[in-house]
C-alpha cells in the first residue's frame, strides 16, 4: 500500500479488495487470438464496480477504485470495515445494467467497433469470485473472478472474390433451441441458473456499427478487421447463425447461414465461430405488388419454394389480408415496392447492355438456384449518357416519361440480351433468376423459366385496375 492509499483508508476507505492477475478474472475482454480458444487478455476500465455479498439482503457496492485507465489489475474501495475471512464478490457489468443483485443478458446487442468488447458490459457480462482476507492485513482482501456467461467470437470472411469487394455485414442473428438470454434477478445467490431466470429468449440480434455494418473484404480470418463478440447463457446449444450482408455486386440483400450442431458452451470460455461467405446466398421474398413491408405471400409459413408440388399455403385474396396487393388508387408504390425501379429506369436497364449468365450458382433458403441477370448500374448508365442519375427516373433516352398514363404501353416490350458475364463487371450488379409465383387452381406455382421483378409504376390503362409493371426475364431453350 502506498502513502496515498494509506491516507484514503484513514478517511473514506476502510476496506480494499484487490483483483489478481489471470486471463479470466477481469472485466473487459481486450484481445483474443482469433485462431484458437486460449481465452483472452481482459482488463478493468474506469467506472467498473464490484459488489460484496455481505448477506442475502445486503449487497455492498464499491465506492471507488484506483482505475485511471484500462488496466490489468485493480483495487476497489469500500467504506465498510469487513472482518470475515472471506466474502462472495460479484461483477455485474456496467452499473446501469444492475441493481446490485442481478443482470440481464439481452437479446439485442449493438457493437460499434470491430474487435472490441467494451459493449459486453451493457449486455450481460458478469463474474463472481471469493475474496479472502490478506494475512496480517486489516481491511485488505484478494479476489479472483470467473465470468459466468459464455462468449462467442464471430469471425467472418469471404473466399469469393466476386462478392467480397465492398461487402458489408450489417447484422448477425444467433438462434438456439435452448435459452440464450434472460433476466437473472439474483446472480449473487443463484448465478445464471435458469430455474431462477425470467423473460428468457432463444435469439440474439447483433447490430454492427450503428447499422452501417463491418466490412467483409478479407479473404481469410482477420480479427482486427471485423471480429464480433457476443455474451450468452452458457450450456448446450445447437446454433443457427444468420449473417445479413450487402454487396455492390447485387441489388438484393445477401443472407448467409451457418448451422452448428449441439455442443457445450461453458461459462468463462470464448468460442470462435468462423464463417466463409463463399457462395451468394440471397434473402429475397415473394410479394404481391406493393403489399405491406414484411407481408410477403409466405408470411407465417416456412415453404420449400423449389418443391411447389408439396407447398401448402393460403393464397391471399381478401382485402383484409395484409399480404394482398396495394389496392389504393395510387400512381406509384407506397409500401414494399416503393424503392423498386420505376418504368423509365427499367427501360434504361433493358437498353444498356444487360447480360444473362446461365451457369452462375446461388442459394436461397437452403436451395440452390442457377442463372441471373447482370444489369448496368444506374450511376454508370447516367455517366455514359451524359445525364444525371435522377433524370433516368424521369424519362427514357428519347425524353418520353412512361410513368404517365398517356405514354404507357399495353403489350410487352421485348429485348434480346447477350449471354455470359460482362468484362467490365465493376459497372454491373447481379439479380438472381428467382422465378415468379402465380396461383393456378388455388395452388401457388413457382415458374423457374420466367422471372419477374415488380416495378414501382402502376398500370393506368382503363383507369386504375390494381395492376403494375414488372421487369421480367424469360429463358429460351438452353440460353
């Protein structure tokens, strides 16, 4: 004890609890190897606090510490003079996440920076230890903590050069058939015992960089680039992990899924989860035109799209069904189709050297698909035609605005496109040949040879009819 500490003990501090140096005792996980499960170097931070379990009804919080920066060890100060040989001591994460007795392992997590764990103290990190009196030292105890939750260290990368450039991971969703989250009102007495938990859940959503995501432009594990940490209830879990991404190579969101068989995620351990985003995996849905966002035709069902002969679902027909098409008298989409291209933009796409690549493979919902369109980006089309990108939505190259009723056509505009992949692929984005669903005899049927993508423009012929235009792909023969 130095002279400053002696002065404090003589005035406001009567007991000091000192933490011991060990990789699994301290509050904030600061570094992890990224290649094996050897644990982490963890440190205390300014604002950290510990609680002494003096009795069932009396939990005493530290009132200060010697922490001035991120540091390996710490001394916590108490105004009480403790006399017993030992006490149970708890760390409950950030003081805002505890009442001094319990913690909440939360189902929604926000991580601002890659390869940092500062956020864990807000989402359920906690620890316990037994403080023992230092021989011959009145009011001094030594304590070693053990973290109570299990931790995941998620490490994404992509060996697919086609989608890797500019790819961003926006969100991670972790699911288990067993409990991952919950409120634990008395950790001091019961730890993370599920028998004393409330509001339990089986899913954790991790939002990255305030929704802007982490870059996944690395072709091998790179902890510093995009390492993600998560705290969860320990125990046996069969995990399904969903990764929601965007890539400049496609206008559609990508969704990668990793399924991990049941294994034990023990308390006070960090488990690495590597994920190679190799094949393109899409998260598209099938809607009636401009139905409410999130109300696709399979809402409430879990269909196997590619096996439509056994697909059982009720086709939406009633105006009260949220999955029904927008039936208001509108000139343009208002809901799920409002960000789709309009008819003018679709004509620009069709007349700006599109390609159809037959053999490219992609995935959706665990099923393999094949083929798709390469469309030139609107920004490139505008630049090559000496126009602003905004003007492409206002008219075609002749100046005609096809969103106006007087200019709309009642027959299909057909374009024959080149086969293969464009050489200047950086100027294009990919759209999978996802087919189209129709209803025949009350049965939903997926037509694979004819793909259709809703536009935001309504069809005005004969007044409003509830119809809208599509941008379609019809495959002929072997091409």
